[in-house]
């Protein structure tokens, strides 16, 4: 009688460990989870307008009402210059990149805490959460852009061929929100005071950017140099130039682009260094 020996196959062990090094960005892993990014973006959009009476109409009402108020106060009462462009169009053109940036920053800053149940139950690249909060703002931007087109037709403001460069400034606004949002979202996991400070930060940042006024009003010299360190300065000016040929981009735009890249890199470094603690702290 012959004996037959069988050996059981060894179980497959998958070990999940935090990234090592100061900067470790696994782009291949992000690509593998691209479908999850889509569902997170779709979730953010649905939650934003769920159980609202006007729904997506808020995308039109909010920036249009804000632009009208600014046009009345700063355009009619204060008589601030607008480079020959109707003040409503002048302000609305700046509110587009600003609200894209501000909305993305506000959502990204609280995204990790708002997704606490997901972070503590399943593994996936944590970077997808703030990234989805950034990308979802493009839907609102697209709707508002159509309204701006209608305003330009109504006021007979012809677009310029510079419009072809507009995607570049959209990208700069999103990257600025991403870099700042990564830092704030990671910091908010540890210190919940951050989510209380974000609305004030956004409000103050708007008045430090040429949204309701022209950059020409800023005094030359040290004050203007410090003012131009704001990445949104170049973004807003670039939008106006791309839409209706306002003051052309200068070295300010290049400085804004470099600063945006530095902000994104700094945000990624900090985010990757502390992401292994999110599930324990959140």
C-alpha cells in the first residue's frame, strides 16, 4: 500500500505599510484606484446638492449675486477702474477662478475628517480624498463659465484669441487649491481648529487677491512685490487677459506658477509624512 503525501500551499500574505522617505508618491497605485476617484467625485457632487430646493441653480445664483453686489459697491459707488470692461463682467471673470479655488480649498481642507468612516475601514490611497474634493469643483466652474459667456454677449464684450490659454490658468487655480488643501486636510485631522479657520482664511485671501479691484491699485515697490507673492494674483490676472484681453501677463504670472508648484510639493511632502496616522487619529 503506497502512501501519498500532500503539501498545502502557503497562504499569500499582503502587508500594507506606510510610505517611506520624505517624498513617496505612488502614481501607479493612484491609477489603479482611478475608479474610486470617480465615485468619490460623484459622491461629493451629489451630497452638495442633495435635499436642496434649487439644486444646481445655486451654482448660478451665488456667483451672479456676489458679482452684482461687488459691481454696485466697488464699480458704481467707489468707481474703481475696470480697464474699460463693464464692472459686472470684470468682477465675474475674477470670481470664476477664485470660487473654483476657494470652493476646492474649503472642501479639501475638511475632506479627510468628513470621510473618517471610510478611512478607518478600508485601505486606499488617502490622497484620493482631497483630490476628489478638488476635481468636483470643475462642475460648478463649467456652469458658471456658461453664465460668464452670456454676460459677455449681453454687454458686447468680445472674447480674444487668448481664450486658448484659459485651461492653463484653470490648472494653476486647481493646483494652488490642491497644495494648500493637502496641508490643511492633513493638519485638520490632528487639530480640528483648522476647519474653523478655513472660512476666515478664504475670506481674507479673497481681499488679498485682485478679485474686486485691479492690481494696478496696489502701490509699486515693496507692497506690490509682497502682493505678487500671492499665487492667485497671477491666476486672476491671467483669467481676465485670456477672456477679454485685459493687461497681459507679466513676470507675475511666472512667479505665481513657480509658487504654485512649490506649494503643491510642500503639501504632498507633509501629507505623505503623516498619512499613516490618519486612521488612528481621525
